[in-house]
């Protein structure tokens, strides 16, 4: 009657990860592209493109410069210069964003800063269409 189905414990492909699984710590400077699934917290400096199926947190000491940041959930407590596409965006009181935002859900704390346009959507596309062979995993770590 209360028997668990073992297959129900397996993560479904396409599910988003709403927890931090990787950290770019303070004092670390990274230039490049982040693509994949998981959650990342940035406390250092990052320059490049970010496309994550999951969560991106820019901590208070984090400094991010990118043309586009695409993720399911984005939390900004540090500084981000670039455009954001997300299902959910939260800008904390210490957060500073310079760029346009396209989101389904948006919240800010008192003291948060945003210079750019905000476009509320019913749905956003996090992953652009695959290029090349669809059988090759899309990753650029």
C-alpha cells in the first residue's frame, strides 16, 4: 500500500537542480563558458557566457561580466553586468545588475539595484537549439 516505486527516485532528464553543486570561490578569476546542469555559486570573478539548467548564485563577493546568463533560477547578491534570461530571478539587497532581464518570476529586496529593461514572459527558453550532432552532449566546461 505504501510501497515506493524505485524508478520514481531517479531524476528525470530535463529536471532542474535547485541547489548549489559547484563553487567558484573568492580570489578565483575565471574566463570562459559555463554550460551544463547543476547549481553554481560564484564568489570570485567570472567573465564569459553562462548557460545552466539549474541555479546560478552570484554571492556578495561575486563579480560576473557576460553577454548572456541563462539559467532556471538566478540569485544576485553581488555584481552582474550582462543580460539575464531566467524562469526566476531574485536580486538581493546587496545585488547590482546592469543589463536587460527576461523572466517569468522576478523579486527584489529593498536596496537592490537594476539598470536595464525588465520583460516578464509566460515562458522563457533556457537552452538554445543544439548545434551539430544531437547525440553529442552539449557541454563546455
